[in-house]
């Protein structure tokens, strides 16, 4: 994903907004966007936030994580054990990104990949909107593993899937400028022309299709009504009637983004952004461009 997006727009999720929007705190497990190891561009869920309050285990888990951090440079294996111990105490505590990073530092790549697959599996469906954000980061991580293994078609697929999920999340998170910047970057070939992607097309033997692939990918993304999704979310979050009552109801239900989910129009609209729909479009229009001519 484009690194300059954060530099331009920063992170939308402040503490105040997270508290207001994400009452179902247990679903948010990842919050970091750090490169885990030099020359391995891997990220875990760069946008979603997990905040927990008043749990009896918080202090105990926090102390274990502090010890893990202190031992990072001198005993990385012990640090990993401490993080795993913390997660046994509280599996919902937001430190999966820390575990992932430390596994990379310890060169335990298989475990790091296994963790990524576990997190991907936990983020299926759109019943929790943060799944879009989590999938974006986890797919980008997984794509890096695929590239490292020389599975270049898979690398391109998960890279595309990461971009799609990130754009949907940006629209839901009222960051429509980020969506437009991303679209323009693909249209102007500022994306998918980096060294890793160029090498992937070359290794597959379809460099001649790279420009058409980028153009087709742009057209697929352009076909989605990101603007309309953004406008609907903005209206429901800020302007709809009875918004105060919905906020109270959201808290009582413990349902994240109830101001959105209480709207039938939103439920119908978000269903159009189901990941499988994008995957079907990818398979029918993009996958064929990765097939080497006989």
C-alpha cells in the first residue's frame, strides 16, 4: 500500500473516535504498521484500533508486554514467550502485531506466516466493519510471504485484495481523499510498477500484460461506488434523525457502528462491497492476464 497516504492524511482513528465507533472492542486485534524486518515489507492490520478498558487482566498483560519489550534486543525468544503468555491470559488484547514483529526478528518465518493466516481467517465477512481494515494489512503481509516464496501470481492477487479492502475501509472511515489518491496512483501507474511487482510480472512471463492489468484493475476499482458509500456513512454518522438515541442504543447493544447497521440502506449498500464479489471480478478479468501465452 502507498506509504505516502499516511504522510499526507495521517490516521483518522483518534481515541475519541475509537471509543465512539468501536464498542465491540474484542474484535480489534491489530494496530501497527511497522516494517517487521529490513527488506521484508510486511504489515499487520495498519488501521484498525483495539482499545480495552477496566479489565482485571490489563495490568498483568501490560507488565508481561513491558518485559517482552525490555528483552527484545537481548533475548528475543524469551520476549516471544512473554507475548504468548500475555495472549493466553487475554486472547483479545491488541498485541498480535507485536508478536508478529518479534517472530520476524527471530527469523521464525513459518510461525509468522501461520499467525497471518490465523488473523486472515478471523476477519472473514463484513459483520464487523473493521474486518476491511484488518484484511488490508493481513493480506499485504501475506502477499510479502508469497513473493518471498516465489509465488508471484499469489503475491499479485493478495496485493490487489489488500488495496481493495483498504479502499473500502477508507470510504467507511470517511477518508474519501485517500480513496481518490489511491485510484489516481493506480491510474497513473504509480502503483504496480515497483521492483517487486515488475519482477513478479517478469517471472510469470507476462510483462507485456502489465499495463493492461493495471488499467483493468483501475477500471474494476472505479466501478465501485466509493463516493456513495462515503456519503451514506457520513450522513448516518453525523446528520440522520435521532442520532443521539442511536448512539445510546449502540452502547446498550454493544454493537459497533450501530448508527450504520440500523440503516437498511447501509446494510444493502455494504453487501455490494462483499470481498467475494471483488474476488470474482479478479478471477474473471485479471487472472487471465497472468496466464502466459503458449
